[in-house]
């Protein structure tokens, strides 16, 4: 809801800034109060931080909505929203699978210390994905507005711009992280620098994803969440098959290549779909926009 109104601070600050800060603060308070520094203490602190953040965000969001949306008759479309939200829920699950499947399958073939090296390397280089997340959060409401207005030209222009906004900073971030890769990995321990070469492989998939920009989000906000979920599910299947094929032969490098290739396949599929839908003129946003307006 916050993103739909372009309230990005209200939408993103609580879960990504306030909640982690509260978690650290609650753990510190608990330890000072005599609780042991353990996983149980951290779990209680996490639950408290999540509830407090959720309640505060809900209250602030409700207060903001009252100012921009007048009260009116209520109408519930449970079946419609379930059908819309289920593919989005599946996409969230598929995204988690894509992010962690390589680590899970490595457990079948390599020693735990090698998994630790891979995990630290993958998470370090994946910092450039924050660019993709930030751009998507900023432009998705504008995509939705242009689609509702039937403005296909605006969609095309914004898609081109958002791709550049995603790719160029991601390239800069990739260069910086690779340049600083060994010192960053050394912070985890000197043995973790053995994973430095994996950065060159993993960054290829992340840059392929950055090159298509927030295309997945564009499909979701224009009513094509089923198609977006299908593409992502296909990428997950490819990721699993590639990991099972490449890890036994190439170890950590096989997992890195499997992940990058899966991201690349997803990026190609999204690019082709977006081009056929919004650039080649195979769809009619004006008609869709009129439908959206009338459904309100």
C-alpha cells in the first residue's frame, strides 16, 4: 500500500532499517538485563522487533491513508484478490529458492567448510542486487499509473530508463566489489579468500538480471503475475537441474555457474516477454487501462 502511494520511506524503512535496529537493540537490552547471549534470546528479540515494527507501520500507514483517501462504502472481492495474490506469494517463495538452492544442494556434495566459503562469497557479491530492488521499488507505482492510463509510450520510456538506472550502478558496484573482494572476504577469515574467483562467475548472473531492469515488477503491476510466476518457476527448475549436474563435476564453481545461468535464462525470458508485450505492440495498454479505470 505504501509503495502504491509512493510512500517509499514508510513502505521500506520499517522492515529494512527500523526492524534490524530494534533487533540489535532488544538483544543488547536483554543481555544487559541478564539474559544469555543465545539463539533463544535472539528469537525473542526478533519476535518483539517484528511485532513492534508491524504495529507502528500499520498505524502510520492508516493515518496517512485517511489524509488522501476519503471514507466510502466498503466492497470486498476476496476471490479476486486471492487469485491475484497467490502467484505473487509463489514468486516470493521461488525467489527464496533461487537465492538459496545452490547452498542447499552443495550440502549434498561438499564439506561444510567449503559451503561456508561459497556462502560468504555469494552474499558479498549479491550486495549489488540492492540496486535492482531500489529501482523496482521506485518505478513500480509509475508503471502501474501509466498502465492504468493506457499510456504505452510512457511504459516503454520508463522501462528503458529503469534498465539503465539498474544496469549502470550495478556495473559500478560489481567493479567495486570485485576490486575489494579479497579484503572483504578476508574479514570472514583468511581461508574465505579462496572463494574470490567465484565472484567473477556469480556477478554474471546478477548483471544479466540488472540488464533487464524491473521487468518482473512491470509484469506484476500490469496484471501478468501468473506469467511472471511461470517464468520464475522455470528459472527455479533450471537452477535445480543445473546445480545437480554441475556441482558433482565442478564443486563450488559448478554451483556458481548454475546460479548465474539460471538468472541469465530468467533475464532472457523476461526481456522477450516485455518486448513482445509492451514494445512490439502485441498488447493494448489503452484498452487495459480503460478496464482498470472502470473496475474502480
